[in-house]
């Protein structure tokens, strides 16, 4: 059957089919504007490979090249999907092979999949799941003003992050076709980026803290930013806030000490090291990741 399958890079004429394929399988719907923005207007080197039979798209496999704070270049996989009736035919692996032929200068592959995507990446790409990333959640929008500073570590400067420059931030925040982000900014440059999200099934609205970047006194800046963010959420009748913070980071300490609790969710971080000089990336304790690093936020 593989001889009947055609593999090629997607183009703008494919957008309507991409929307249909995605929306047939997920409650979180995508629009044509999303695919235009993500794959044809991105400031990052991006490729989207598709599989089709008789001009009907049955699979997609996206990759964006991103740089890390340690100098490595990673290929972050996004929007990986095979039509249910075409699974188990080797299409996912072939799409990956075709996509990676465009990217021969990356040191690692990374992806933030759900459970099904995790299994596919482990089985077909040889990726390793190095972490399950759970939300931190705040349901009582009050701040503990008696947090003990000494309980919060602030020594995370050595952790690896996905780099974010002004050009990327403009594309990711200001030009996003689905979400409106709000920047909470202090005079010294510390920021907290937030958005309001409506669950497509329950219609409940949540507040997301998608990125926190602290410049000076991390502890004091964090408390100021969080207070400002909570005020904004309360003004919009938001009663639940979620965010990410890995347990070995100071942000995790900060959020937990402010009353955030764990909220299990189906999100993972999978990795495949290509350049063995970067084997240290296979340890999640060497990473600092935020919600905004995953494309769904």
C-alpha cells in the first residue's frame, strides 16, 4: 500500500485539509489561521511534511528548529497526526524520515506529546520520555504574604532553556491567531506572560501563566508579578490558574509556596539525542521548561 502514498512538504493550498484532519480527532479545534501562522509565517525554520492518498491528506508531521541556551539546536516536533484508519502502516516513521532529511544540523529532537503521541515517538523514532509534565494549579486566588524566602532555591542559572528573542516573542505572543496574551511587566524587565483559556468541552475558563522570566531579585519580583497577574485574572472572573514549573527549579518552589498544587495531566517531554556531545540533555534535571515551550499553549 505504501506505493500509493505520496509524501511531500505541505503548502498553503493544503490548509483546509489540514484543519479537517486535525479537527476530526481533537476537541481543541484548529483554524486555517493557525496553520498559516504556525507553518507559513513562523520566524523559526519550519517544515510540515504530509502523507496523502489520491490527493487526500492522511497524515502530518511538523518540525521547528529552536536553539537552546547551551548552544544546541533542537528540532521540536509539532502537530504529529495520522488518520485513525491509516495507522499501523509505517506512515508515521516515513513522515519522520522525510521531515528529518530537511534538518541535518540538529543535535536533538524534542516533543511535548500526549500519551498516544508519546508511544508513537518512542516506538517509531526511538525517543525517550524523560519527564511527565503536570500542571501546577491554583484554585484559591489569594497570595500567601508570609512565604519564607529561605525555602525557595534561586540557583538555576545553569539550567538549559529554549531561547526566546524579541522577534520570536512578537510572533508567538502578538501574532498568535487563537490566543490573546497579556504581559505583566516590572520596571526592571521581569515579566509574567498570561492568557485566558476556555476548555472546549466544559466551557470553563482558566488562567494560564505561560512564562515567567525574572531579572533581578527573583523572590520579590515573583511575588509582585503574581499579585498583578491574579488581580487581572480576578477582574476577568477567572477562578482557576495553571502553569508549569519543574520540581527542581526555583519557580516550582515559588509557586508551591504561594499555594499552587499539583494537577495531573497527560503531557510528556520526549527527547532523542543525535549529537552525543549533548547527552546531558537526556536528564530532565538539566532543563527549565515553561508552558509556552509547547505549541498548544
